């Protein structure tokens, strides 16, 4: 069975966009591959070096993934910081990683500019000048610079060949392949396989926001969270952007309306969808009714997950057990790789 690794940064609650965009593919993959899904708590230090309550954020995300149906008996679910071997591999990979190549990655440049309070439009030269400016009160951490090395370590430590990620991770994946190849060529071994991106976004449903245009996202401020209660869901859906309604039969749907229908297509039955679609095509649509139905169907989808989140979140013992089991399985695989890596480099294995 092929090995799959994916990391999830613990940055807040899961929303419907995350569910249909990513979590759903994880659910399927756990039955088809040897899966390692981990919570990237070390990575979160690259942007939040003084975490407020990192254990809490980790537990929240763990409970939500379990509630969605990731099965700790099938996939190995673990917390990155529980597997210290990752840090050791990160150290070795960093010795052969160039600061130039790391500085040229777009996500580094974007985040570094932000941390230096430089406008995104400014040139790379300004960014470098500010990084080297001793008088600057803002600095960019070595941790942020080496984000891709840590990610490469996460992946190759289990010799993964497939990595389900969003399209935005393309460059990080290219770096992971490069660092794997470089290790092999530096030591003249065929040790690490090159991991390939596995874009779930091709197969995944793009969940729209209900605020007129674009996708659902946390930073877009239009997310419906799996943990949202019935009242909150209703409030969010009733606020969805609509228009005065079509005046010609079978009109093309403007984006805000199309988004409402897309959402309905995702969570409602075909009959419900067809019913409102026909109303729309006959110019008899009442958006208020449609939204009420949509809110109900979203709630029906979320309610069982929400109940499981609350149950799991309240069961600290269970979460600790899952995390310990995952840590054991992941450590076993990581320790094996590291013993070999140490021997290849020339340390005691
Ligand atoms: N960089 C990934 C993201 O932002 C998270 C991540 C960290 C990851 N390590 C990984 C993803 C290893 C896949 C494999 O989404």
C-alpha cells in the first residue's frame, strides 16, 4: 500500500469549505492508502511564535477531524510535536538547504513582507534590505524561512509518495522533492522517494461563500463552521446575497444566486434542488423559502458532526488515547527512517 502524508495547521475551526474541499478526500483515502494525517503544531510557530494556547487549538482540530470520520484505527493521526524525529530530520535537511532557494519561495516572501510591515507591491530588494537592517524592530524568523524544510521532513520521514494538498502548496511540494533528491545525491543513495502532490482540489467540490462571490473561507469571513449551531447557521444563510429574481424564464443565474444553488446541490436532496431550480426557471422563486430550506439542510448535515465534536471535545481521555496511539505508530515509522538516515550520514544509527 502506498504511503500518504498530509499536515493540517491548527488554525481554527473547520468549515464547510474545508469539509468538502479536503476532509472528504481524507475520509476516502484512509481506506485506500497507508495514511498519516498530522496536526502541524510546530509549523504554526512559524507565524505565531508565542502561541496563546496551542494544546487547545490542537485538540480542537483533532476533535473536529475525528468527528468528521477520520478513523484512528485506519489512518495514523498524530501531533507533529509528538514525533521528535521530525525535528532531527529537519536539522539534517537544513544543512543542505540553501537560504537563497528558501528566500525565493513565494509564501516566504509574502509572509516575511507581512511581518516586516512592507507593502506587497514593494520589491524583493526592499524586503532583503529590511531583513538585513539591524535597526529594524521587526524581524523574520529562521523558522519561517525553513518552513519548507520542516514540511519536507514531515513528508519524507514516512517515505510518503502521495501528499494530498491544496494547489497553494505546489511550491512547498517542489521543495520537498528537491530536498529528497538532494539527500539521495549527497549521500549517493536511493533512499527517499520523491513525493507527488495529490490535488484533491480537482475532485473536490468548491464550496462557494454566500456573500455574493468567491469561495467559502475563514479569511473571507463568510464561513459556515461545522461547529455552528442551528441558529447561527440560519442567521448566516438568511443573510446570503440575492437579487430581485429573474424576469425571463430560464435565465442564466447571476453569481450570488448560482452560489446559493451550488450550496443546495452540495447539502440538499436532488428533489429539493430540482424544486427550487424549477421555481427559478419559471420566475416563481422565493429566495426566503429557498434560504430557509437551505439552512435546514445545512443544519441537518452539520448536526451529527457537531454533536460528535462536542462529545469528543468533552472526552479528554479519548483524545489523549487517540493522540498517544497515533504518536506511537508515527514514531515507529519515523524512528526507523532516522536510524537509517543517521547511518547513511555516518552517525550512530
Ligand atoms: N503547509 C501545509 C499547509 O499550509 C501544511 C503542512 C505542513 C503539510 N506539513 C505538511 C501538508 C506536510 C502536507 C504535508 O496546508
